C-alpha cells in the first residue's frame, strides 16, 4: 500500500540549507579579503594604465612600485587634485 513517494526534501538543483549560525568558508574568506581592500575611486583608470605600461602582473606589484616611489622622494609624491576629465 505504498502509493506515496518520499523525497529527502531537496528538489533537484536546490542547495541544502545550512543553519544561519554556521558561515561558509567562502563567507569567511570574503570577510577577510574585505579587510585588505583599498578603494582608489577615480584613480582606477590611472592605476590600470600604470599597470599596463609598466608590465606589472599584479596589483601588489603596482602598490609596491608606488610605495617605493614615494619613499624615494616623498616631497615630489604629493597628491595633486585633478579636475574632472
């Protein structure tokens, strides 16, 4: 008299839900990465151009280059606000 079918509760293609108090490894990784982000706003275009022109392979290389440039001569590395292009 078994005319019913039972399932595990998960439909095909659905993820199994986890309790809210358990965070996934991805969420933890994303939170840790968020702490090291630097927002450069309108300078992104210049950042990418520098990266391309100098042949840097990573953003860390660009950052190290800029920090080294600043440490060599901080007097000439002051921020100059440019007008909106």
